[in-house]
């Protein structure tokens, strides 16, 4: 647990960075919701603010009055315990409250949080504030990738921010790293912040395995496409093959074949693909099929965690072969915060590492991200194992 002064600085730094992400946007960009998985930027700004108001200020700041009682209905995400909420698919219909009103809401809540943090606070409150900060950091990554999806589906393919670094070449030469069989410790061990799904540190037995020190590149993935990877049903799970056919999938998200050459939408606009950089915006289905094509496999999340001490990670969320399940002795928190992770432990795959969009002070080798296997609007890639 960080000290109160440090916690206040951490809180203010986080609140400021969320708004920095939105600086390049036009007002019209704040409301767009192209698909159900993508939330409008205005909603992210309001939801992260509501979290502090609902779980901290209402219960722990004497005399606090809600900015607007209707905002709980508008900005609640999935917390059944808290009450009714706008259907997720309808977030793009929220022309009101206005963008300026949401920024006023943010200012109001931030100021009251500063008031609370200037007072002596209990460890319970400090823990809640720390959770709220990291919750906002999660949404900073979602905010950026949602902005990319919104602009990347605009027919004009507009630039979000010049020289934004999404695609960096890895410097190391590809090698296979061998990890011996044995019993290993898995899960978060330090006193630093983590989510409850990282707890329940426990032992696992691993067979000997090899894992690549490098992510799969665009060059390698182009070879998969050129070899008919999207046309060979033998490489795919049945559900993945149905997904390919139903949606006419031929390449990673944002890729466009123009005059016989692959280009992709980036936050810098439409650009030629640099074949030396790690491929991204893949579904689990695609990652699995590519691994099959290479006569390899995806690592389990436990293999990834143990192997990660031997390679650099952090550019892409990396699909693993592990289902998202609770660790031994996992216990959900009481009340609404118990809905944060545990209720999603079904029909999802674990991703490990972090990405170029993950904010500072939010990266851990024990972090367990999770998504349904068809989703690919995050910076998702893969690392091979065998």
C-alpha cells in the first residue's frame, strides 16, 4: 500500500492522463459506438468517474452529494449490486449528458476525492482508491483501443495522433528458450497492487517446454496468409472456422490489401505494414491457427509466467492456451466489487503480458487479462511454444 500523499499524486496523475488521451478528439468522436464491444470515449470518462463516486465518495466522504443522481444509471457498467444501468449496446445513443457536462462531472468528483484524501483515511479507503486508480488505468487502455476502432472504421481513416508508437521492432534474434520440467510457483507474491484473480499463489507442475523469445512478426503472418491459412479448415477450431466463414475473415483487423500490398490502419493513419514488427489485432482463433500452421502451439498461462523471466514482453497482449479460471482458494470480494473479475470466469481465454497501450505502473508478469476468443480490437498478438 502506498502512502496517502503518494496515493493522492497517483490518483491525480491517473485522472489527468485519461483526459490527455482524449485531447486529439473532435467532439463528435466522443459519442460513436460502432460495435457493442467498443464504448464511446465519453462513456469511459463518465464511468471511471462514477466508480470513485459510487464506491468511495458516497460511503466515505461525510456530506457528499451526488453530482447527478441519473449518472449512476448512465455510467454503471455491469454491477448488478448497484442497480439498473443503460444497456451496453445503447451507450452510443447517449447524446446527453453532453461532453462538457461529463468533464464537469469529472472535475467535481476529482475535487471531492482530493478533499477526502487530505483527511486521515483508513486502510479500507486507501485500498478502494488504489483499486479505483487501476480500474481507470484499465479503461485508459480500453479508451485508446476504442478510439482506434472508432477512427479505423471511419471511411476517412483519420489520424489520431502523429508519431504515436504502436509498432516497434524487437531487437533480439529469434531463439527457442528451453524451460526444464518441475514444480513452479504461480501467482502474485509481492505486496504491490494486484487484482484478486492473480491471488491464490500456488504450485503447478510443468512438463519441459520451449518458448520463443520473440513475438510472431507481420512477415511471418503474411506467409501464413499467402499459404492459404484462412482457407485451410484443418488449421482451425470448428468454432473458429465458422467465425472465419461467417465474417469473411482474410487478415488481422485493420489490414487492407491495396494494389496487391498489405497496409493497415494505425493511430497515425493508413500505413504500409512494417513486416519486421510484431503482428497485432489477432483473435485467439487466428493465433491458434497460425501456431498449428507452424507445427507449434500457444503457451499455457503458467508456461508464459515462468518463461517471461527469460524474454522481453510488453508490446502485445499474448494469447495463451489457458481458459480463464479461478486459482485455488480464490474468493470473490464482498458486495459490488466481487463482480469485478469472478463473474467472468467462463468462456474466455487468458492473455498475458501487456501492450503498447497499457499505461505506466499497470504492468505485471502475473496480470491475467481475458477476452472471448473472437475478439481482436485490443493489441493482441502471439508467442509460440512447443
